[in-house]
C-alpha cells in the first residue's frame, strides 16, 4: 500500500523558501523535492532531516515467477 506524502512550501517575506516533507521514509524526500529545489534556484542553505529520514524505505520487490513455482 502506498503512503501519502505531503510537501509544504513556505516562502518567507525575505524570499527564502522552506520545504517540508511528511510521509516519506529515508531519502525518498530528497527525490520528491529535487525538481522543486532546482526550479527554485538549486541553492540549498541548510538541510535538516526529520526522524522519518532515519526510517528504512519500504522497498518493493517483484517476486521471480520461477521461485514461486519452486515453492509449490
């Protein structure tokens, strides 16, 4: 099951931008925001990771049909 990921973009009066990601485990947040960061100029002043960054990403593997057959 796919989890919902949310991205908040906060623009401060001085023009600095803060991007916050929720619902992404591990480095998924970096993949989700890469394009947005590039569109905003690509200059990262600071990157802070939440506790979700330390969680392992849910990797989904497609099972080999031959291995499934061997188990029958």
